[in-house]
């Protein structure tokens, strides 16, 4: 965090903008910009008082980047923060270049393509599946999906609509609020799967880095559904073994 200064001593060439300037340059309101700063997505400005700070071009660019990742790629803020934190030491430049080259080759298996930016209205989904706005906010807070304002209504990526449908189905299956079940309970699965993916990428990338991007993509495309099957069936196996152990 930048040290507090006075408006007379601050370098105005480096920090030419006030909060209202950030809002005008990015098209966002003050509350959203402050939220990005509080969430660690945008660095704090150069403070000159309790409620006064100045900002530079890097703040404008960071805000625009966060907005782009959120609106065009529908990344949850949790994922955006992890991306912005860099993890530059996780992969070598060559490995990072390979991953970037592999990504478009996996568009079909990952469900990405021309309809990747297709959105659906949230209101209709919530009503259809009996999910509340509070529960939707909890999903977004967990990083399970992200919402955007478009055309005066709240929308989510069409490819994330299943999350709302699934939660409605879990409610219908009996995981009711009266029994104490809430969206936040899905956090154990989010943490487990996020950790699993991080380990998978760390395990596979160094071993496949010497191969051409086409071959890496082909291996991932063949192996991914098999690994998904393993996870699903082994989870069931663990549940079965748990009950068997009770005698």
C-alpha cells in the first residue's frame, strides 16, 4: 500500500486521477471500483487522506482488465484474483506459451467456441428452479459462477446455467434450508476441485512440455473424460465403503 502523502507532495504526473476520474474512464460506479480494490483485484491508490487518493494509468488498465475478464470470459472474481496474483513462478515461459497454444485446441472438449459468450437472464432461471437471489449471490461469492449487468438485467454465461438448476435440484432432493443446508456448503467441493486442478496442471505440464501442442491437446482430450469418470465413480466407491465400514 502506498504511503500517505499530501496533495502538494504527490507526483501528479504519475498519479493524475481521482476516484471520479477512474469512474469516468472505466464507465464503472464508485462502489464497484472500491469493491475491486477491497477484493485485491486493483491496487490501492496513493492516499493523501482518509477519503482521498490519487491513481495512475495502471489502475485504469487493471480495472478494464478485470471488467474484461468478468464480462467477456465470465471468470469469477476469485479466479481473476488468482490470475492477477500471477503465479508467474509456477510455469516457465515455455510452459506458459505451450498452455496458451493448447487452449484453443481444446475448445470443443471444454465447451468453448462461438457461443462461449452467450448469456441467459438470471431472473427466469431463479424462478424456474426455485433459487433465491441470496443463494445466487452466495454462488458468486464462492466463485461458482459470475453475474453481469447487460441490457438492464442480471445475466450469467449460458454454460453456467446448470449450476442454478443443480442447486434447485438439490433443494428438491431434500437438502432444505430447514435442515440447515445452504449454498455455502458447496464450498468444500469448490476447494477440493480447485486444489485438484492446480495439482493436475502442476503434475502434467512439466511432463508434456516437450511435446507439440497438437499432441498435448490430443492427450488431454482423450484423458479428461476418463479422469472425470474416475473421480465420479471413486467418490461413489468411497461413499459405499464408508457405509460398509459401519457394519
